[in-house]
C-alpha cells in the first residue's frame, strides 16, 4: 500500500517536471507565431504611405480593368526592384512557384479568419511550400516576373488578400 502511493507520487512529480520543461518551449513557439498587429504591410514605405503603381500598362488599384471582363484581384505596391517582401500575418506557405501571369509567387494560408494572401512578380522566393512563416518575416524580393516582365512596367508587388476564396481590397487592411 505504501509502495503504491510512492510510485503514484513519483509519476506526479515526473509529469510536473516534464510540464515545466516543455511549457517554456511551447510558450515561446506560440509567441513566435503570434500576430502582433492585424496586418503587416508586405513592402516597407517611408512615412507608411503606400504607393500604388500606375504606368502606361495599367493601374494597380483593386478591381481595375485587365481587358475583357477580367479584373485586378489585388493591388500593385510600387517598390524598388529587389526590395524585401514580408508575410502580412503568420501562416503556412501553400504555394511558392512560377506562374505564367503572376511570375514567381507565394501563397500563404493563415490559421484564423479564412485569410489567404498572395505575393506576385517576385525576383526571389525565399520560402518553400509547407513552411511556417511568422508575421513580418522576409519571404522574397520585389521583381518583374510573369506579365510584369516588360520594360514599361514599373517594379511592384502584386498583392492579394482572399477571405474564404473571395478577393478583398488589401488597402482596407494595410493602411
Ligand atoms: Zn497586379
């Protein structure tokens, strides 16, 4: 009887020990992937003023015309070629590949709210599909790949936010 109680006590002590050992790691992991703000701007701007690309090849506004019935499902954030591109929220990279129109692009699925974000025309992709990213993590660089690969097109990040599959105006989130 006494022996039984002792082993029970030992199990309790070791469980507590394991908890105390694992919990700080678990907590720091959770904090690492915690969003500090609602949406991080995917490109850095001085004075936080977003610049939308406008050139003779098109307007970078949300839902601007793209020929026929096609609409622009995102915004074009004008930036220097090679400028850093950041994940707007923590999430999992679901695609990091080349597409004829979008060029090198990254798609991230975010764990809450049904949000998916897309980053296109990149010159560099620095993540791979399946990878977890944190908010504000550098994922690539601004470029001119895909249909932005034309001398007259100003370097920009094509950026989309979709909620449950529906494209939303990113300006409502990042400004
Ligand atoms: Zn675009």
